[in-house]
C-alpha cells in the first residue's frame, strides 16, 4: 500500500557535508546532492535521509541547530532544499530530514534570549536552568556527564547552570514547557508543507528527563543510551517522551502520502525500543542492537529474533542498519582484531583493521541485512565498500567528542570523510576543486564510483544487484524461517577447523523463495541440493561451496 511505503523501504543516509560539493569550497551542499540523485536512483534505493543542513555554528557538524526553518549558507538556501525535494520526488525517491529536538545550538535565538533574561524568566524556562550545589552554588546541580565527556552542566555569569547532555554549545530544551512543544509542532508543519516525507528524530529517547534530575553515577557511553551497568538512567527513555511522539503522529497523519517519524533512540532491551513504534507513535526506530552485534552466528540470530519479536508485538516492522555518521564504518569495524570492538572512532595509534577481511565481512553482512524483512538503512559510501579513515592525523579531526573527552575518544570524523566519485578527478570527484573539509586518503581512488560501475563483483554492483533482487523477491515484506543444517535438503559444514556438525557457525534462513546463508566458520558449507545461486558476497569455492565470511542468496 502506497501510504505504508516505509515498511520495507531501503533508506540511504546522505551526510550533506561529505556527499557532493557543487561549488568547490570543500563542503558538500544541497545542489551537489540534487545533482547526484540520479546515481542513487540507479543504485535502487527508495528514500534518502539527509543529516542536518540548517543554520548552525557547526560545533557538532550541524546537530547544533540555530534556526530550524532555514538552510545554512554552507549548504545552499531554502530554494535549493525545495529543488532537492522536487527532484527526488520526480525520480520516485522519498526525502526524510533530520530533526534535532533534544537541544538547540547556543546560537539559537531562544538561548540568546535565555542568557539575556533573568533566572526564573519564561526565556530561561525553555531550557533546563538550575541553581548549583554547595554554599555558593559553585558545584553543578548534579553529577550527570555529557555524552561527549565532562560535566553535563555549564555555569552562566549570574551563577545559574544549564544542562547540556552533549556539547556545551547544545543546551537541552525543557520539554515540560508547552511553548517548546508548540514550536516543534510548527517546525514539523514547516517541513511537511515543503513536501518532506518524514523526519529522523535525533536523540529521540532524551527529550524528557526524570523530574528531580536524580543523581546518576554510572558510566554513560559516548552517544549511548545503551547502558551496560546501573539502574535505568534518569536522562534517557523516560515514559513521558511517548506523549510527545503521539502528538507528532497525530499531526503527521493529517498529511497525505505516508509521512514518517524515525527514532534515533539508543535504548535497550528491544521491548523498550519497540515502545517508540507503537501504532500511534513513530513508524520506525533504528535497530542499533543489530549494528552492535558481534560477527557471530549465534549473536546475530539472537538479535534478529529478539528485534523481530519485539516489533511484531507492537505491529511494527523492524529496521536494520550497519553504519551511520556516528559509528566506525562496518567495512572497518568488522575487520578489527578480536576484542577491539570500537564503535566511535579508530585513530592512527590504535590497532588497525584488516581492510580485506573487513570488506569481505561487510559485504557478507550487507547481503544478510538486505534479505531481512523490514526496512534497511544504508550510509553513504558503504555501497562503495568505503573503510573508515583510521589514519587521519588528529589535527584535522573536528568531532567535539574528541576535545571534550580529553582526547581519550578518537571521535567520529573517520566515517565522515567526503566520498569518492571519480578516481582521477580533484577531491576524487567530491567537488570541482581539491578542497575537502576532512582529508581524503589516497586509497579513495580505488573505491571511486567510476572504478566500480559496470565492474562485475564490485561493491557498488553487489549493492545494486542486491537491491534489485530484494525488490524482485519482495524480501522486505516477507518473513523469515530459520534453517538448520540437518533440515531436509541442507547439508552440514563438511569438516575442517572450526566446523561443527551443529551448524553453530552458519546462519541460514528462508525468506519466501530465497535461502539466505552466511558462513561464519572456517570450513566451507555446501548449499542444499537444487539450490540456484542468485547472489554471493564473494565467489563460491571450486566445489560450489560457501567459503568463510560469505553470504549467499539462493532460490529453492
Ligand atoms: C545524535 C547524532 C549525533 C549527534 C548527537 C547530538 O546522536 O546522530 O551525530 O552528535 O545526536 O545531537
């Protein structure tokens, strides 16, 4: 059904700074994106999600928004946004924009007014200002820490403190304030009226804080609500957030064409996350449990089961994601030595990923992901097999998490490097000049689109073929049935180191008429009698068996 397009959609994340630069200033822009949309259509995606392009001091790469109803001159203007939306729609692509409601930039008009106004004023009440502790209020109101490191509180000249769960230039809004809610409803209308098909909601689990701002002395991960220890954190996943999304949903439902809300919520377990996608709330939530699962058959099987079940219970489809602008690209993450599961950056001093192994596994992982029922999110450059830029000299790095953590966190710049389109052009075809806001490594030439288009076996062609086959076999709207070696017609791994007769190293399922099999073990695995291979992430061995770290789609 047209209005439910998102249930099985493949949604491609464009990171505007790094996608395509039309004017040669080294910063990607909206006309650059519009010009390249035909390539994305050609890839076979259904929708694009654009990371923020709004006016911003760019202290957190645009996730510090100073004006929610305009375009930063770095990226163009509102006319360019309109053209982008129109061109995408002409091509049959949907457009999702990023909405950052947890905090504004400190350069936002509201925050300027708050600083100019007195404690207790309505201007301050839009944010979370509090008195400090200690005799002269010189201690922060509580022990909360910023996701980027350091205290989550900053003192202003008159002695009050304001909360910022992220950078000091990202003050948290007070969602208990009706004026804040009205303002965001108006912002939603502004973009809905311009024709956008949905919103990716930044830090969707953070808007409401526990009322008393109770102490919380447990470690909080950078960007994460995925808390390994401690009681439920008072700043994340409070029940009150759901009321906000119900109100937004009501508004979206008054618009035609299936407009959607996607939660970026680092919440676990899966049942808590599924609460964001109940029928009267959001449509989708990113499945970070899948992204974080280790490269093992049992771990992935459990994650897939758990998330499918949790979503089924609320009648939602599941999403799948392996990379985005906040995590190490999966082509590098999956090539790290065991025990180095770094998520938020790899620096030159760190153990380096095995590039070939990482790419091999990344291709296998993607082929598995694209066969799962529900919606899949791709991050720009993964269709080229791009690795993380792990050796970027630190002086180029801009992620505020790096400075705020006292340089203990490398930061997320390595996955944000402008992407290569043409091997022999300046800035690898990112723009008309050599300029690039983050340095591109020389190996980018190998990954450029023009080196991959029409080349059998290239990562680009693998993604294209997979997206086409996914549509043809309706995998996105299917359902899965696990297959175990021992099931009729399915033979067990045929010996060798690491092979178990129990199929522990194999993950296999059927989705409609397609058998999907990933071999995690060292020994090759045979396909069932009569299976016809549709796609493989790497060639099969000489005996037609599935080698290690390979995914196969076969029709049976
Ligand atoms: C989200 C964004 C991330 C940003 C943070 C603060 O996690 O994806 O890039 O730094 O929110 O807005």
